[in-house]
């Protein structure tokens, strides 16, 4: 909470905001981060120039000192977006210390190129800074001291990263294979175990980890049925088929580009929530699994606000029911953190 408050109530000016954002981008996998004119002067529609994956990105920083409306954020976004063409760049990165829903982020990304552009809103920046790798940056710019536990985590993470890189180098050299990640080997038994763990506060409940035995559906405010879920007697077969297809798809996209990964994540998420295999917490379970899968496949998580805009979320699911995954893909893309 303290990190979020320091960001939304920014008082350190544009120069410090751009330097903080440069550090956030470095921690997020960008390289050659170059602030353009942090001490003033014209920046040619670019606060930052950064690179990732062989591509050049223009970065824009918007840190108002008071709450800003979505209309204000949109105007700033539109104002800075032309910097991509003006600087012969491949994509646009927008960093803003305001809250934006997943639907709002999706709409902003649609103004440019959703396949390359990225938005770091206050929640995504908070996640970076409250991660052990971000504690040093948080201390430097937000003056939030590390607790004793955080100091241990910070230095342990630094050492772990160094050791992990060395181990990965040795594995690559010997051709040995590491154990498959969790979601790569997801089957019915593992899914049931994850469901029981999710409901740990009532672990002994008779329905935890067990297939649903009743018909279920989603109804609108007028009582009209919007979506029907898999019939109870069909759940075991449908779930087995979905998970087998997911394992094969995972192996196919593990080294694929971001677009194929996003398509795979949206497809699997839709499939799992459409089956709704358990009596309770199907949505929570599906979101946690897609978050873990995203971390494994593209080193980015999926924010909880994927599902906090219910209108946009359920419209995207209904579009997927009709065979159109595009709206759900865009929501997943916007929810990346």
C-alpha cells in the first residue's frame, strides 16, 4: 500500500519520475535504457528510448501529482504515441502512476499496436517495486526502507539469480533437461490438488477438489441465462481432453513469440472456465493457473484485474464461445504485469 501511495501522490517531479521508470523498465527486461531529456529541453516525443528483443521502443512517462481522469490519460497517450513513427521505433511503452482497468488499458493499446506496445500503470509498477529485485529501486526513489525480512529477500534473490544463471549455463552445455514447469504437466489430479490448496481455509469441505455434480450457469440481472457450463456427467471427459490439448499446446508455444503465447493462454483460460469443473472458485483457479502459465511462458504474470471488469470480461468469454478469441486475448494482453 505504501508503494502505491508514493507513486500516486508523486512529488519528486518529472526528472525523478523518468529515472525511476528507467529502472522499472530495466527490471522488466528492457535494455539500453536511455532517458532523453530528464533535465529539461525538447525530447522529440520520447522520454525514454529502450530496447528489448532486438526492437526499439519509445517510452513516455506521465506522473501527475494529483488524480488524473481517464480522459486526461488518454490525451497524454495520444500526444506521445506519434513518437514511435517520429523516432523510427518498433513500439511504445507508456508509464503512468494512475489506476487503469484492464478494459481501459486494452482500449489505449488499441490506439497503437497492441502486439508491441505496453502499459505500466500504477499496479504494474507497484508489483515491480514490491518484488525483491525492486527493493533497491524502491528505497532509492520512494525512500521506503527495507525491513529485515526484505533485506534478506533482496540479497538472497540477487545471489539466487547469479547461481541460477550459472546452473542454466551448465545445463545448456550438458544438454540435460530440467523438470517440466507446473502448468506444462497439468493433469486432472494436479488440478484437483491445486483446487484443494486454493480452498485451504475449508480444506475439509466435501466439494474441495471434487468434480461438480450439479448443473450450473451464469445469468444476467434480468435472469436470462448468459452462459451454460459443461454438464456434470461430461466434466471428466471434457477436462481430460482440455488438459491433454493444453500439454501439447504448451510444448508447441514454449519457445514461441508473445502473440502465440497470448493466444494459447486465452484459449486455455476460456476452456477451463467454460467447463467450470468444480462447485466453487472456478474463476479464481483459472486466473491463478493462467497467471502461473504466463510466468512460465513469457516471464510476465496476469494481474487480478483481468476479471475485475465483469462486463468486459464476460463479453470476451461470450465472444470466445462463438469462436472469437480476439477480445479475450486483448484483455489478457492488457492484464500482463
